[in-house]
């Protein structure tokens, strides 16, 4: 199956590897996906949909083993406050369902903010735009494809 994200990367001549995995609809966590594609969770980046009080909807790309720091995102995006949008709004805003959100090929071009740790790896994993497929590619290629701003927007998961 070829997704819009794959088509976008191919059109840009960005090399990537697609890895398919078995989806458990009861466990869509990035940690589980990481184990299924054979990478550590910090190398599998999840895309979260957020909304700021001044600039509206944006996408936040954070490591799978981290949570979004909404205060840091607000600062980076020029907002006073930022929050993750309710799940029921994700698909109408992006065209993607939970577990398949990617910054590549959303319904609209939203600003993308990626955690600065993305640059620590030779290869990262992102959603292909559907559950069950991850794309492995160089972080620089991904950042160029989505034209993301970098900053410290991830924080350790709270217990």
C-alpha cells in the first residue's frame, strides 16, 4: 500500500524504508510501535495535533517515549498557551486517524514543530499516514520535507 506521505517523499526523491507491522487497536502507543519496527522508542517520533491561543493549529513531532511540553510548544510557536486538540478533532483537521497522523500530506499545511532530539539520530521512524506502516528516513530529509522548526518541546512522561 502506498500512502500520500510515501508519494510526497518519492516526489522529493527522499530515500526511505517502509516497515509494516501488526496493529493492535487497543494499544497504539509509540512504544509498542517502536518494538514492532525494531527501534528504540526515542527514535520513533509521534505527531501530535495541538492548538495555540494565538496562532491556532500546529503539529508537534516528539519522541515516542516522551510527552509534549505544551508550555515549550507555546513559547516556540508564539502562543501564550497551547494544548493537544481533542481526539475527535484530529481526523477532521488532518485527514488522519489516531495512530496514523503524519506532518506529510495533511489536509492543510500546518506549522510543524519538532523536538530538537530528532537530530541525534541517523534514522528516525514516523507514521506513513496510516496505522501499520512506519517510514524510516534521515531526520534532515524529514525536516526538509515538512519544513519544521526545532526546539525543546518534549518532556519525560509523567508517572
